[in-house]
C-alpha cells in the first residue's frame, strides 16, 4: 500500500467548505480509479489553518497511472469552486510496510 499525504493551508473560516468541496470533487474523481482504497481528512484542534489529506492506494503504479489531463481537469473544477485562498504546503508519499507477527 502507498500513502499520498497532502497538507493544505486554508483560512479557518473556509476550512469546512474546503473539506466539503474536496470530498465532492477530488474524492469523487479519485475513487473511480482502480487502486483507490480510501481517503481521510485530518484536522487539528491546534492548527486551525491546516487540512491534512491522507489517501491510500493499492500500488504506486495505480496512483501514478491516473492521466495528468484528468488531474488537471479535476484541479480546475476544484479551483473554480474553492474561490478563496488556499495552497498546498506539503506533499509526501509513504510506503506501508507490514511484517509478519510471530
């Protein structure tokens, strides 16, 4: 499994709208692709101006196999709907390793 970890800076007044739009636009689009497992949105009571998005993919190849044109189109739709300041401040990728228990 591969984890896509994204952190966004969002004004606290727009945080819930950002999360709703992300679900309606990005989650709806990504969940149509083979390899998509799940997506979570994490918010901190201490960092009101940040939203962390954690997406689980079966393989990196499936995740990276989504056509760039599709990603660009989804991003354009999201930007048109989220007409308030926001920006990605961190993007990371993790591999999940599991070891057998004795």
